[in-house]
C-alpha cells in the first residue's frame, strides 16, 4: 500500500472542506471572504465566487464588496442549485466561495456537502442571526456541519462593546418582533449592537418605553 503522504494529489483525492465565516452586519465577513479568495488566487487555485441576489449593496450583484471598499468578482445566484449548474461537472475547481448565504434556500446544505465531498474547499459567509437574534436561514445548520467556523463580531454603536446582534431600525425606532425577516423596499436601517443594547419589542409592548 502507498503511504498517504506519497499519494498524488489529483482532483479526486484532494481533501474538501467547508469553512464558515459568520457574524453580524459590519463585522468584516465580506472582507474576510475577499482575503481568503485573494490568497487562494495567489496560490493559483481555481476559484469561483457566488453571491446571493438579494444583496445589492455597493457595486451591485456582480461583486463581493467590503465596507472598506475592496472587492472581487462574483456571480449572482437566487437559488443554491445554481452553484452546481454554473460549475457543471468541472473537476478543475479548487475553491467555491459564496457570500450572503443566509438568503439562500435549504438546498445550500446539500450543495456545500456535495462540493466538499468532491474535494472542493467551500467558503461560505453569512449573517448568522436575523433581526430577532435568531438563526438566519440555513446558517445554524451550515455552522454545525462545517470543518471550521469563524465567528466575527462588530462594535456596538451604542456602548462600544463587542456586537453580536443586528438591530433593525424602522424610521429610527427598534423594529418589532413580528415584522418579516426580509423586508423588501422598506425604509429600514441596521446597527450593530451588543446583547445588552439590542432591542426587539414584542407586538404588545410600547416601543417608546424600551428606548
Ligand atoms: Zn452595547
């Protein structure tokens, strides 16, 4: 038998893996994804970058951009299966990176698992909790099945502590618990806040009293 360290690294024997970069908004997730993609490109790895269509900040859907202005090319997708369709049965892909994974359907679990089993390094970034502080989309599931999870925190804009929550504001007031997780065309904004400064009024509570 050939010892493991003498086996040729063909595409079929590469060790695949799933890496998750999770955290609240403004925690530097996209910057971290860009950093990993750039390092993979320097190593001459073949990389495909995808991005959920729902996110149209900054340079639009064709780039992954960080708040600090750096960006990489990305292909927009609406559904997880589009990743496999875009790649086809190409054996020459080393890295697949996906940004804003929390907006994708449950199929992302199967897609990521399938790619890792094919020997692909899968890097997924996403907001792990929604505006209620609850697991966002499939992020919790993906964090459980990943080889490596990096959880980033932002800075609380109220007290300066580390922030682990996305505070949704509607017209400057904390959004109520019964609002939809994804708002389309609303006049909402978000702040990074710590657990203590996070506010999520229930429908039977007075929002003003909680401010
Ligand atoms: Zn705080």
